C-alpha cells in the first residue's frame, strides 16, 4: 500500500466505535456515492431480469430453493439496486421487498421495477430500522454478498431478521467469509497471509477495491469516510442464536464471490474459505 493509500485507511476512533449509528450515517453517504457504479450495471440487470435470469451463484440458488407456491413475500436486506432482489422474484417469490438506506440505489431499483413490471416494494431505511409493518411477513429473509461488513450492531441486525420472519419463514445468508481478508496473492499468485486483524473491529476508509466499485467520479480523498469490519463467524452465529433463530445449516465455500482473489493460481484456489452461508428459521 502506498503512503497516499494508507492515509485513507485508519482504525475507527474509540468515539466512532462506540456509536454504530454514526458509522451507519457515514456509510449511507459513502454508498450514495458508490451507487454511481451501479448505474453502469442497470442495462445488464434489466436484460437479465426480463429474461427470467439471476445474478445469484448456484450455491445460493440451492440454499434459497424454488420459491414458487411457497413464498408470498421475500425481503432482501441491503438490496442495493435491486438486481438480486428481483432474482428472488424470478425464483418464484410472489412479491419482493428490498430494504436499503441509499436513496440513489433505490432510485435504480425503481427503474429496474419499471422496466420489468416486477411486484417489488423498495423501502429506504437503515436495516436496523426496517419498518414494523413488515414484521412477521417474510417467508424468506435473504441478505449477504458484502452486506454484513457494513453493519455495526450485529445483535440489533439479528433482532430485525427475527421480527421480519413469518411463521415457518426461512433466513438465508450468503456472505463473504471473514477469513478472506487474512489471505491475498503474492506477485506469483501464491496465497500469502496479510496483516489484517481478524479481531480488529471497524476500520474507516476512503476509496473502493478496483475489482468491485472501481473509480468513482469523486477522487478517493474527496469521498465520505465509510466504516467496515469483519464479524467473526462466532459473532455472527451467536447473534442469530441470541435473537432466537434456529440455525439449520452453516457452510463454507471457496467461492470468490466478488472476484477479489482472481489473481490466485487456479491450482491454489479452493484452499481458502472465501464465502459462507447460514440457513435459519424463527419458529420451530
Ligand atoms: C455490497 S451491497 C450488498 C450486496 C448487493 N446484493 C449488491 O448487489 O451489491 C451493500 C449495500 O448495503 C447497503 N447498506 C449498508 N449498510 C446499510 C444499513 N445499515 N442499512 C441499510 N442498507 C445498508 C448499501 O447502501 C449497499 O447498497
């Protein structure tokens, strides 16, 4: 990392760590900026959804299962521009609800709905404040793919999932594995350990990984600070259990879900957990 780049990454201060809502407000501003990148993906998303397709991995589709006739409402937390949300419609959900705090993301989601006629409702809200009229209405709550690292109060997050789930509703999480930050490729494509602190908590940064968001029209230094953190698998599972969910399955995969490890030699891929999933239910 150059000096210029490292000036744009720092541990969260004690005052910031103590205030999850402050970190969420910062993240909202940063994601409104990053939504610019999603604008470039809208045409592809429209074509994919109109064609009955899905951006989801096969492993996710297997977890979610065919939703035809058994999912009146699917709620997608941190839905971004709605592409994965409408994939749930294509998998058979009667109605989908996407919750995200970025107005700019949801404006794109609304354009996706207009273009596809999907029965979708978009709710602009911090996940932690998901509106009570959604309580106990979700036959499926789905989230993941780069969502959890932005949440700074995991117990409150898990409580929201528990209150949104209808009787017999299922929770499906497919997410980046927290261990993925501990490994990177050297210049020859071999795995090496990074100096990432698995237990370090929130980190403030500006700028985005080129494999994901690339460059925005705002220079990195001009962007809003944003706060991300790896939650350990133990913290995630404990938060869901603490909210009363019954966990049915936890699985780990070498799937490079965001293409951040594409420079690892093919023969060495598959050795490191890069994603994981959890299936749970609220009611026995
Ligand atoms: C990486 S995206 C989630 C993955 C998504 N499926 C996609 O297609 O990229 C992260 C999303 O989470 C949203 N987000 C982050 N923190 C949030 C919070 N506390 N409440 C609501 N939305 C949040 C951001 O606005 C962004 O749209």
